[in-house]
């Protein structure tokens, strides 16, 4: 290094060391204050939790049986599974107390009333990864029979039209849709 470069090197090193020596006590005191406030609030929090009465344990209640909408006051439903950001799965039973084939399966909350019976979505799986996978079924309350009409892999479905003994279902899964026709 020549003399000019050496002069600037020593000058900047001196300035840098001076800034560090002057600011070090400020930085160190800020660190100590931060640690002190953290310790103080921790102890204060500990004391306040000891003053509070013992917390009561929370008991989660099992869901209750409720009358299903659009079921002509015949079916009751009880939530047995909830998919996060999705639909709920229900156990169904007849409100009149008659043992039914419905008690063996899990259903969605869609019920459509027809002259022939009730259109229900019977879930084939309870695994959220494999959902949606369900059968659209026709439940005849007079015979207590459940007959599968078709399998749909979308929660967004509806009965589009009914002609004589033929039902038409439309579905949409977010990217594609379709129509399924079944005989009753």
C-alpha cells in the first residue's frame, strides 16, 4: 500500500472503532433492558395465573339428534363427522322410532323429497383424502329400502329434472360438470 492508501485505511479504521466503542454501551443496555422486561413480564404473568381460580374442565358434548330439513318430519340427523371447510357427515334415523336400514351408513345433509321417497347422498368413505365419493340413493320409507341410483364424485349436485320414471342429476366439481340420467 502506498502512503495515501495507508493514511485512508488507518483513518477509516479509527472512525469505525470510535463508532463501535461509542455505540456499544447503548446496544448493550438495550439488550439488557429487553431481557429485563421479558423476565419481568414472565414473572408477572406467572403471578396472575396463580391468582385466577382453577379452570373448569371442558366436556365436549356429543351432538344431538335434530330433525332434518325437507324430510317431512320423518328423519332425524346427528353429526358424526365434519370435514374442514367442507360438508358434514350425518347418521340418520327415523323419527318414529322404527329401526331402519339408514342407521348403518353415513349421509350428507342433502335431502330431496320425491313421490317415490327421499333422495339422499350416502357416503362411501369417511377419509377426507378420498372425498367426495358417494352414492345418490333413493330411500323408500314405506318399505324401508335404500337403493343406489348412481355414484357422483362432487358435492355440488342437484336434481335437474324428473320425467316419468327418469331422474336427471347435474353435477359440477369446480373444473368440469356433467349430467347423469337414472331410472327410478
